């Protein structure tokens, strides 16, 4: 519509003076629009759109990649070939890198939102039995304690909230099966990193794959850096061209509906239309 002002952001903050502009809508290219002061926007009657599930497939694919990399020692094996150490320390690689196949094992998903669901069918396609814990999903049938005791792989897909922050600590790592693999492609704030290090150093855990660190940084002298059964990536779960295309379409479709007088499914604050 003529004179309509719309702010669309991916990482920039929308608050204060920005919301004093004559805005028709704000589009946050995130599943969780935590870069927008939604309460202030709502108070000013400004609709806020989000992009739910924009990176679900991308993050699910990286989850599978990290799981394979940890379980089959892919990074270590690549290093051995590049360094001319195929028979490192006089050992045979076929023996050195033997692992249990994932088919037939149990994966436990903590969080069954868009990413959890995208991960579930992929792991089932690999022949894994998949169980889940999520108090807000009816088809997640396990308590957290039961899931941790039963799963060979524990994969984190929950949002960070006051109730989930630090939800995986020393007690939870102790409940996991011996040699379980821990994967977190969500946020590092979901676990106690010191407790994770202790579980790995004790030999209780078989390995870990991590795509996020608090403050987006892991010091070069951090204990995780020297662990050969840990694979680390720098928060690249959603880094696909498809993610950008997905969130662009979600916001564009939502704006088209909004400007056409409709109520988009991805509208965060539908009360502003009342």
C-alpha cells in the first residue's frame, strides 16, 4: 500500500526509536523473533512477522552430519590420511575406527519443534528408533530422565527458556548410557559445559558433536579442543542458501496476507489486528 513502511531484519535489533516510525509491519527472519521488542511493537499496534521452521531441514542435516562424524571418527580419519598416518602408532585403521552402526540404535530428541521433527524422520530413515521429550508436544512420550537412560544418542533441539537453560547438567549426563553420543545443534546454554567436559573426560560418554558455544566462541585452550571424540562446528547449522530463501518467502507471504487484510499464520501478535 502507498506509504507503507516495513522493517525486515535477520539479526539487527528492532526496538526504541525504530518503533516510533510509521511502520505497517516488522518482519523478523527468525523462528523466534527475539531481536524485536514484540511487547513495544504490540503496544504501538505494529504487526510482527516471524519465520518458523526456516532452517529446520538445514539444522537437521548438520545434526546427522555431526552424529556420523563423531560415531565414525570421520575428522580423525581424514587427519590420519592427510598426515600420512594411516597406520598411526602401528594400528590398523579398520580396527582403530570401528564403531557400532547407527541402524538399530535409539536416538533421543530433547525438543520436538520444527528442527526436532525434521531430525526425527531423517534418523528413522537411517534405521534408528527415535524417542522424544517435549512437554509441549503430545507425540513426545518420554520424560527427560527416561529418555536419557534409554537413548544411545541424545540430540538437543529445545529453545532456550528459563526452564530449559542448563537442563543437561552433571546429573543428566550421569543418567545417560555408557558410550552415549551427545549432540547439540541448538544452543550451548541448554547444557552445563563443565559437566559435559567431565562426562567426556571420565569416559562415560562416547563422544559429542557441538555446533554452538556461549558467546559464539570456544577458547583455543578449552578442554573440548583437545578431545578426539568431539567434533566442533562454529554455529553453522542454518547456514544454507535454502534457509535464506525460506525465511524470505515466509516473510513475503506473510506481508502479502497482512496487506491484503488477512491474518498470516506467522504473525506473532495477532491481537494488533483486533
